[in-house]
C-alpha cells in the first residue's frame, strides 16, 4: 500500500501557548498535489503552515513528509533541514537587496540539486514581474512584493511549498492569469503545495482538495465540488455564504415541502424519514427563473456580476432567497417587481440538516 506524500495525524496546532486548531488530520496523496485551507481570519490557518514548516512545535500527533517524520512529540526536525519553503502573506523580502537579488537568493539554495527545472527568466515572465527586478522592496506595491516572494519560493524547488494568502494583494485585473500560471508551474515542477486563502473561488480552482477550518476544527476536507455542493455542516454552509437554509418537511423518498416554495424533488444526500422537519440548503443555482410560473416572489435586490445576476427574492414568510440568472436573460427584473420561479422545483442534490 502506497503511503501519502504528506500525512498530518491527530495534531493540535499551537501558537503562543494556546491551541488554535484541535486534533487535525489530513493528507496529500501524491507529490505535486495542491490543497487549499479556508477559514475565517484568526482561526489558525497560518499556525498550521508555521508548524509544518517547523517554526512551531507539536505536543501530540505527527507530521510526516515523504515517509520521514518531521514533527511528533519526540521528534522535531529543524526548519532549515526540512526543504520546506514558506511564503508569508506580509512582505518577507530583504529590504537592502534588489528584487532580482532577492529571487536569486532562492536559486542559491537550489545549487546542490541535480537540475533546476525552471529558469529565472521563465519564472519572472510567468509571474509578470520583469519591470520590478531592479527595484527595492520599498519601491514596489504589496501585490508585486507577493509575486516576488512567490518567485523566490518557487525557484528553491522545495519538497513542500507553503503559501499564506499568496495573491491577496494582487490586482483583480490579472489575478486569474497569475492563478493559471501558478497552477501550471506547480503541476509541471511537481511541487507539493498547501495554500492558505480567504478566497473560496481561488481555493476551488487551485486545490485538488479543500479544508474548511472553523471554530478550532477542520470541519471538512474534500474535493472542491463536494465542499461547495455537499457541505457537511451548517457551519460550512454559513462560512461559504452561498445559499440559505429554509425549513421543510420530508414528504417522500425523493421529495419535501416548504410552505413558500411548495414541493421540491430530487435526490437526498442523506436519508430522512417521512415527516422529518429539516433545514434545506437552497443555493443560487438551484431555482430557475420562469415568468410564466404561478410561483412569484418579490425582488428586493439585484447584483450584477458580469456573466450573471444574483437576485434576492422575498418569500411570503419573509425569507430571503438568492437566485442565479445569466446576464443575457430577456426580462431583467427591478426591485419590487415579481419574479417567477419554475415549477416543479427539482434539485439534483438535496442537502438537509
């Protein structure tokens, strides 16, 4: 049986003498895989990275990389002996060196490796930082500093790369381009990576697995699709903030009833006995727009998102339900207008709590 490339088992992550995240277990199966950790500010995501890098010790459990124990109650490999690169969110560049020299410091760490799989010029081009190479850290923006730090980390070709909010200061106008290039680099060089981010879309794109950390616990560690469509707790639903929980009664093997929306059919993720009172997750894409429907709800807000609108609809019982509509739909509804919901309502994956 092949072992996972990274294995975190039953670890309490501590900072300042306090437990930040309790009894955490997760793994990275293959070398070169990317995972992302999401959670509110201050929940302990950075502490996890610092501990894996060796900057914090653990009192229980173990951290194992490529069949070698890095941290346990009895073992603690020093940070400089782990071949792990940690890029902090804040500017960690050396102020008295140019950006070019800062990056090449990373290349010097890589001298003893058999071959360098990525050239300096290629890395500079992929991260779009050629124009700042001769500048100093105080002369560049926060987003440029993040990309320079990322370049320095990548050029070391670490066994494990830890990125703390690596693109949080990058301009939105080309953030997606940098994400695409970053993913290409990591996959090509087979650099195993853990990314901490507050941006769920970034996590869903970059990570093959996503971990949700809430209230000192790793609540869910799963494929991005499952984290979004099949959240395992109300806490994950509330954190992602991509839907609403409404009261409903289970009326059959594949159906339930809500007083405002009527009958809803689909496939239950978890079985509930007939007559059970549950909270049903309604996500923006679950309901369909249909002006011919006899189910009409009041529009209280409309957000334009370029490719789509998100309408917020008020039900007779005063619930506010978000509904996704493509931006090219024929009749754009204004606030206070009535908005039709197609019947029968069918949801592929019915998620209840």
